[in-house]
């Protein structure tokens, strides 16, 4: 009895895998009904079912997560589920941002997946954590300001070359101001720098930077504004990603040079400024050239000025010599001498032209006189009269013959036209007779005069016995009238070949 009782007790204490898993599931779900877990996303997968599978890991552990499709209600984020902050504009769904390597906060319940015997987090909410939140806010502000034209290259202005008055906005205790001022002392032709001290980190930094920008513009003293800060994390530089700072830079009447953080740090203030410097030291390099370069420019300018002066003097001397020659040429005495020479030349030319014209006219008069005598002399008149009488006689003799030829030609043409007309009329009469005969031969009623008949029904002419049947009404049309009849019987004709045989 003792052994049997022991065996029975042991059997009651032994659990199946399913029973143990179910008890673990109830224990975990009761102990952790809703938890927030932070970690880095890895093994991200989204199959066709719509469920999302991934793991959260840190340096020491890893947690399997599943985000079921019916729990993916975060189509947009109008508020922060962790802090309760209400956003002015809904933010993109975390489902769109979720990827491997992202640091996130996941909220849900701990459960056990029985087929694999492992515990997992059934996710209900996903929120980017730490830098992920700032990066998301940075991208949203970036898209908004880009849509407003803050980053447009067309609105950005050029910085003055080697400015003499510069407004510097930065922290008076940071390393950035020392680097900037150190380079400013060694570069340029000497300029005055007016410091507008401000906070560059923390919650009060953005309003302080905005006020400093407004004050620099209100004084209207500087030729350019320089906004600098040393390097730091994204959280440290966040004041320069505030939209109020970007708006103040955008509305600034003076050109703004921004040198914030290191070269890899890019803020909204950098993108909105008229020019961006990689570092505060680089900002000083962009504003002022090296003094050695300025000295070299002065030397080059002096050399160019000297060459231009020498060239100018040379051109002036050449112009003076040309003016002397022109003055000698256009002097009054020389002008009168040229006029007298021209008068003598024109007089000689006029004399030669008059003599030549007179000789030519005399020669033409002699030629015309000889031609007139030859044309109007007695011998020439007799020759013309004889020629006229000869032509008159020939005309009188030829006139009757020409008239007779024309009459014969006309009569011959009339006869040819009459013969052609008669032939054409005879031909047309023959064609008319032939057409009349052909028309009569094609008349369907002509055979009726020879004893034939046409059989008609209401459907038309009957050409075959298949078109009628016994008892059908038909009309028999003859040459002088028609008969109404009823078909009593239908008989088919025998094969003609058989009849011939």
C-alpha cells in the first residue's frame, strides 16, 4: 500500500511539458502584465502575415519580441505615450521607422511561446529612445523648414570680404571663442569684434540665442554675424536645432555665418545660415584671409597699378604725337595752300573738259550733215519712188489670187464638216437601234406574248417547286392579264439526263 500510494503521489506531481509551460506562462503574465523595455533592435523581420518579429538586446542579454498585426494601432503619433506630450503635428508611425540598430522603448506583456518553449515580449507600443527621439524630431523640423524655404540657396547672401565689424554670438567662457579670436588676431587687415554673450546649451539656450540675434540686427553695427559653439553630443547641440533659432537666422537682415560643433555636426542653424563653417576656427578662416595673402595682394595690386600707369603714359604720349601731326595738317596756312592747289587743278580740268566737249560736238555735227545730205538728195528720192510703185503693182496682182484661195479653203472645210456630221448621225442611229433591240430582248414580259407565264406568290417570283406547297395561293401572270390559282399538287421534273437517255 505504501509503494502504491507513493507511485500515485509521484504520478500526480509529474507535469507534462505543456502543463509546465502553461504554468510558467500564467506566472510570467501575472508577474509582468505590462512592462517597458529598452534595447537595440536586431533580427528585424516582417513576413507577409503582417506580424513583426525582432529582438531587443543590450550588452548582456537578448529578448525575443513579437508585434502582432492587430496590435499595430500606432498609425501616427499625435502624442508621446511615454510622457503624454501632445505634438502639434502627428509624427510618423514607429512601424515605418523600425529597423535593425535602432534604440527603442517597447511596451507590452511578457508571455511564453509554447511551441518553442521560450518567453517573449508581446509588443503593444514602440517608441524611439534617447537619440532616436531627437533624431526623429530633427528630421521633422528639417522637413518643415525645408518646405518653408529656409535652406534655399537662392535666398542666401555672400559674406563681406575681410569684414571690419563682426558681431560674435557665443558663450564667453567656452573654448570656441578663444579659437575664433586667436585666428582673428592673425588674419585679415584688422577688424573690430563685438561679443554678444549667450548660453549655448540647455533649455534656456535657444531663447538666449534668439535674443542675441535680434540685438545684433537691432544695433545694425556689424557687417556680418558669426554664431559659433564647440563640439558636443546631439543633446548638447540641441539648442541650435530649435525652430525659433532657425527662424531668427532666417529673418536676420545681416548675413549669418554658423560654425557649430565639429565638421560632422550639422544643425538646423547651420543649414539656415548664409554660410556654414565646419568649426569655429574654420569660421574665422572663412571671414578673414591670411595677412601674408593680403600683403601679396597689395604687392600684386601695386605692380598692376605701376604697369597700368606706364601703359597709360605711353598711350597719352602716342595720342599727343598724333594730335601734333593733326594740328600741323589742319593749320590755316596749310589749309589755304591746299585750297589754292585744288583750285588750280579744277581749273585745268575744266579747261580740258570744255575743249574735249566742243571737239566732240563739232564732229557729231559734221557727221549728221553728211547723213542728211545723203538721205534727202534727188537720187535717193527717185529710188524710194520706184520701189514704192513696184510694191504697189505686186500687191494689186496678188490680191485676187489670195481671195480665191481663201474662198476655196472655206468651201472645202464646209464640205468636210457636213460629211463628218452625217457619218456621226448615222453611227448614233445604228447604236440606238442596237440598244432598242437589246432592251426588247431583255424585257421580262416579251416571252409572255409567246405563251409563257410568270408565277408569283406574296414572297416574289416562283423559280422552283421548293418555293411553294399544295394549298398555297399563287398568281399566274399572262401577256394580257393575270389568274389567281391554288396549288393542288407539286410534281418534280425528272432528271434531264435520264430523259435524254
